[in-house]
C-alpha cells in the first residue's frame, strides 16, 4: 500500500487525508528513524526532507509528534522515536 504514495525516487509525494492511508505514510517515515536514539530537530528535518517530495517538513514532523511516533523535549531540541 505504501507504493501508492511513493514517486519514482521512492519519496512520499502526498500526505493522504484518510486516517488508514495516513498511518501507512507515517509508519514509512517512522521506519527511517532509529528507536532509542536522540535526534536534533535538524536531523529529523533532514530525514523527513530526504523521504518526501511535496516540501512540507513541518507538517510531517507535527503529524509524527501528534500521532505519538515522535516525542519532542520541552525545549524542542531533542526528538526520540516512540513507536
């Protein structure tokens, strides 16, 4: 199902509106982030940027946080994958 959202460069080209499809795309992004590793915002942005083509890093980062894929420290400096 992820192939429905990948372009020829294997980058996500759309963030679907339907929940079930959106979860598939967020799972894809989460799979690019190692568990038990602390990342800076810059590193998370780089991972997201390297894996999508519609140029909205903030939207994807917020979705990953809101859906509990990522945890962000109170000061916004550190990110960690939760699931």
